[in-house]
């Protein structure tokens, strides 16, 4: 068994991207490769083929590898509900919310779930490419670590360290990270990858030579800054370029909620050539728009209260009076109703919250989360639609008699208001299919929308990334670590 772990000198260094690129490269070589992230903290998630919830990045990496995503690719997922608490998901199923101290004590049990998943991948694939979380040099998180060196030490695998030169201080990041590792951890770092380099590589060579002399470890290569590379973000929101608001485009706004989730739902709109999508500061009055979308939320009642506090009831009413369209996805759909009840304290304190009241329905949060990959037909123009459901809410009311989507076996989803201005759905991925996206854009006011194949575009981006990895990295040296690192891949007791 061969295993390589990619760790970062900081958060957002490019770990997820490099793992996806390596998965696609190894797939091209005819190898059976699987991605693996022991522990992920993210509000962007996906439903695996075996019906569990995993990080969105691991689903993308599985696509790069040409395989279906499973719960074993991300056995521990943490979804923050506040600054101090997160929902803990083990093997795709939510256990409940834990505070930081409580989860620290739980790590011993989580570690067993991580190692069990790794063993299953180990038995079924030629190579496992593991993604770390954050940085291995977080001293306060070292005890009981299962996300970085704690995992690498447990299975005795080699590590490549990646750092982002575009943010500055790349040599300090790499050398400083090494300096904070234990001797055994230091020795398992086989070399470095530098990410997002702009300019003349010749001007960097002196620094690379120094880094190799100083650390005694090779630089496997320098990945260029890939302008226009657009892949599903693990967590952070990708802001639009400065020229994104050109005249003639459909204007779409999404308020950035404190606990916004699955904002990758809107990538097909953000990347559409006829659409200007802006993520806006919810504390300020929004500018005029053709379409406002209320996104998903990990803490729906708290985010609803936040929107109400900042005047969004009046903002949305004005938007509708001016003829704008309004969409709610998952938690945003629940907010459009008359009330949201949480009798079990699933997402926060037990209680009821009044919604915006645009749709005649009520929602109750329940302990059993709905996790489904689905296909169906959008009631607008009968366009085919597909996506996934991740929600704890159950909605009822007359508004649902005018559904937005008809799913398999005749199951109804969402609602369209009687005046046709408001649409809500539990379906993540509503804009993913070309015909459905075009139908929704026409409904929103775009006269002749192009049918852009976003799934095909994602495949093209993965191939572009793999081309850059093949061209820029010394893969024989990088993957040579799989062979040269002692007993790599053997689980330690």
C-alpha cells in the first residue's frame, strides 16, 4: 500500500487543490487512487454515494480520481454552528454539537473512526492521497491530533509540505513549520511544493537553492498561479473579479450569512458569462438586483435573526415591490416561511422564530438529517435538475402545493409563490444542470440565457490543474517518497 500526505504551511496553502491535481494525474496513469481527509472543518458539504455527509472538497477530489465519493474519504467532518461549537459528523452521520473542549476529549474515539476508514481505503486502492488540515505546526492542537502529523505518525506515511508564495513569506512559512515539528515528524517531511507563483521562475531559483541547502530537503516544484482556475471551494467564499458587474448582465445578490453553508451552489451563476453574482455584506442595505438568493445556513434561526436585525425584511419587501425575484435554498427556503421551530435544540436554543412570511409554510427542525442525492424536473419549463439534500428541517403548509421541483417517484420539493416572484427549494445544486440554470435565469429576467455546462467546465478545470501538476512538479521525486519512506502505509499500534 502506498500513501502520501499533503500538509500545508498555513490554511489555504493549496492542499485541496494539489490533492485533486494528483488524483487526476494518477488516474491518467491507470492507477486506482483515492483522496482522504481525516478531519475537515467546513460548511461546504456533499452527500456521498453511500448516503453520508462529507466535505465538498473530498467529493471534488473523488471526481478527479474518477470514483464515487464515500464517507471513508472524510470520516470526521466538523460544521461550525458558532464561534465555540460545531456539529460533529462521524462516518457521514451527525452525532450532535460539541464545544471545543468536549470535542478535544472526543478525539480518541474520532481517531478510531479515522483509522477504520483509512484501512478500508488502503484495502481497495493502489494509492491514497491524504490531505491535512490547517497547519501541522499549531502547537495548541498537537495533543490528540488526528488531522496532520498525528495521523501521519499513526500510519507512518511520508509528507509533502505545500506553501502559498502569493500571500508572501513562503520561506518563513516552510522553515518555521519545520522548526516546530518533533524530530520524527521533521524526518517524514520529504520535501516542498510552492504554490501560486507569478512571474519569472528564474528570479525564484536562488531562494529555492537556499531552501534546499538550509533544510536538506528538495523542492518538488513550483505550481504557477493558475488564473481563472475555478474549482469548488472547500470553505472560503470566492469573490468576483473587479469587472464582474458589467452592464447587461443579470444582477444577482447573495447575503453572506454568519453561518452560510454550501455557497458552492452558486458557482454556476458566479461563472456564467451573462450573470453578475455578488456576495454582499448583510449588515448593509443591498444594492438593486434582478435576483436575491437566500443561501443555506448551518444555524438557520440565528442567521434569520441576524438578517432581521439588519433590516432584511424591509430590503426584501422593497426588492419584490420593484419586481425582483427571490430564491431561497435549504435554510434560505425555510426562512421564507411563516416560522421555524427547533423543539429539540438541534441547531441552538429550543424555541420558535418567525420567518419572513413570504410563503405560507412552517418548518420544524428534527434530529434525523435528510441526506439524499436526487434527480427530478424543475417545474419551470420542465427542465431536468439534479442535486442533493442536506437538511434537518421538515416543512409543511399550503405553499408546498405549488412545488418548485418534482423529484423521483413523484416526491415534491419546494414552492413557487402564487405571483411567481418567489421560489424556494431544499435542493443543493439547483443551478448545476444547464437547462435548469437557463430556465431559472429566464424566470429571473434574462431574455436569452446561454446553457452553460458547468459539470463539463469542472472537468476541464480538473484537467487543466492536472496538466499544471505534471508540467511543474518533479513527480518522480514526489511520488518516489511513496517507495523510499520506510514502511509507509503500515498502521502503527
